[in-house]
């Protein structure tokens, strides 16, 4: 028996891909909004942190 047959026999398994898609979309939207609205000077300061002695 193939692995996919085991998954198909589980009741309610089809909801997990939908939940994953929704979580990814929400996370991507939040990160995109943060990047667009972030203070550019603060980002420049933070980008120099690894280079400071």
C-alpha cells in the first residue's frame, strides 16, 4: 500500500494543506508590510551591526 493511501484514509486530512496556505499567506503579508513600513535609517543601522568590532 502506498503512503498516499494511508493519508487518504485519515478523516479531515484535507484541511491541513488549506491551513498551511493560510498561515503562509498571513506570514508573508505581515513580513511584506513590515519591510515596506520599516524605518530606513534604523534598517541601515541594524545592517552595520555585524561589521562593528
